[in-house]
C-alpha cells in the first residue's frame, strides 16, 4: 500500500476558503444559503464553510446534517451479501423550503451518494435550488451529476482509494491517495 | 458508554430477546433512536424497504402491535398484507405450517407472527425462507415490546445500565415480562418482579431478576415501574379472589408510587385495565410514559425490519 498526500492541513483550509468565497459570489444573497453536510465527514466540512462565510459576510448560514442510509442504492435488493449501513442523525434545524441548499461532502466519486442525498432532501421540503460542494472530485461518475464547488480535482484509477481525514472525525487532517502495490 | 453496538444484525429472524447479544440489542436501539426522526418529517416515508413484502400473520387479537408493525412497514415503503385468523382458512382447519407455507409461496420477504402458542415463530423460522419476526408467542416472548420499553427508558435516562426496574403484575401469563427481564438484565439493569404468589411462575428468577411478594418491596427506590395487565382472558381460574382485592394489594396507586424514586417512570405495555393493576391518576399522571412507549414502538419495529433486511446470515439458532 502506497499513500501519497494530495492536500495537507493548510491545503484543506485553503481549498475550503476558496470554496466559501465562490459560494458567496455565486449564490448572491447569503441569507438564502443553507449548508447541509452529508454524514459523516460532510458535516464538519459544512460547519467550517459556514464559519468562513460568517467571517466574510457577517451572516452565518444555518448548517444541517443529512444521513442518506435509508435512500442508498447500493444496499437492499441490488447487492446479494450486503450490510445495512449504520444510521446516523439527520438534523435540519430550519426548513429547507425556499433556501439555496448547498450539499457538502468530502469526496465525489460515482455520484450515487449525491443522488440519494437529493432524494432525501426532497422529502424535507422544496428548496429554491440545490448546489453541491465537495472537497475532492475523483472522477468516475456513474450518474449525470456534477459538483458546483470543488476543493481539488484528483484524477484517480478505480483501484485507488481517496482518503479524506478531518480533525473533527479522525484527529488528523488531509487528503491522501492510496493504492495497493502489486506483488 | 456501556455496551458497544454490534456492526450488524447477522440474522434471518427475530424470534426472541434470548438469542440476542448485548451488542445486537444496542445496535437495534441505536438504529431505532435514529428512526424516530422520520415520524417528524413532512413526508413520513423512506424508500429503504421498497419492493419488500411483509405479511402480518396475527393469529391472536392485537390492535397496538399490529398497527405498529403496519405503520413501521409503510414508513419504510414495504408492501404489507395483514391477515386475521377469523377471516381465513384457519377457521376451516388449516394448520399454521400449511398457512405459512401457502403464504410463503407468494414470496413475501418477512412474516410477522403473533400466535397463542409459545414457539410458533421458532417453528416457522426453521421451515421458511422469509425472515420471521415474533410479535408475541403465547406466554413466551414479545421481543419488540421489550425493545421499545428499553428505548423509552434509555431516552429518559440515557442508559439502561444500573437502572432499577420493577415489573409488577401477572407474571404467569406475560410474554412481556420474559422478554423484558432477559433484555434488561443483559443490558446491566437490575430487575425486580412482584406478583401474588399464585401468579409467579416457578424458576422466573433464573431469567435474571429478584422476586418479591409485595409490590411495595419491588418499587421501593425504583427508577422505572412497569405494570402488567391482568390477563383476564387467559385465567383458567382466577388467581386472586376479586379484582377489587387485586387493586388493594397490587395496583400502582399514587401513594405506592411515592415509594419509588421521585422521577420514576411509569410504564404499561397496554391495554390497561384502569382501576385493576393501575390507578387512572398514575396512568394519566406526569410520570407516565405509556403513550411514548407506543410512539417508540413504531421506531423499534422499523429498526428491526431494516436491520433484518440486511441479514441473510446463518439461520437462527435457538
């Protein structure tokens, strides 16, 4: 197993700062903005983006947490030997109605998690718009989904593993690309 | 933090609390805790069990448990069919096994069974490919009731460990008490039971509880008091002289409740006989969580269905 660092702690912070600036610019009215992190690592990332937006505009957008386990397509009848994902909390402190909801996740890969997140969100109301912010886009989409805000695009092979660590969940922070070495 | 949750429920069936480990119980309770939130959503439905079929095979009267399972199934998007013994071929003499095999021939994924005889769910679990969930078998087990009781206690107290739980009433005919004693003792609670001597089954202490002859001794200093229904329909002969006398000696009254901890929870699995085992002033009082138990029942049944849908492990060992 070889492990190459793609972003260090400062790299993660700089990527998030840039995403926060783009969010403010592109959403226009930050009072409409609602950051919703996808469990697990999307949640602390959403909180950090909210803090950066608050520092820049003086208005802190609300932050929610979304668990997509009950909406996934890679469990249930589609996989023979599967494991039901552990449920985590969904907490949306204010209604998503008429908000510009920005989903926040650590890695964008096949797009299936985002599809599940979109369906989950729609069951909570009717947002004015939904955007997508990810720290890492590693390619290999299986669904017609694209991110609006990307921290770092990392070209990868299927066999490689993108490891995102954030201090709130893992104690360390950074992005690594890991691959099995043959032999 | 007391018990670590298991990574998964590697089971086909839920026939009782007895086969479950503490970690598996913790996983079901943790999952149920998250399921509660679905009831507060504008759209109270998730697609997790889309395309799954559940047959509710209720061979004995039930309102709360059957409705609770049906609501749980619908909230998870499963298709559910409910079966009542009176309007079926059971009244024409078909055996349970034949009924179950015929239902299974229609490819359901789950069979939820309530039956008057202990062991009926176990028998079906062995012969059917579907997941079997015990919704009460005779005087044996009622696992989802014990799980919803445990969730209710945990939501109020944060843990089951060290809680003193008094269970009072018809121990002889109660499946609720068996599942509860097994679950609570496995999770580190201290369980006391009390009933008239004529209603204490031989050997009940072996399940992991202290046996008392007076309600006062059982509830003194308790964190939770769980009252059991006097099952008048199951009494071949009365085990006490009169209902009035039972009330006088064994009912939970406001005076007796003062013996327990000040914030002691009052629970009852329902249906209640007001004025027999429980006084209305207690049943409707500020310490009563009886209706919360009903709400939590839906979340627990959703959790069990969800987790078993990912099972496909080895068949249930008794």
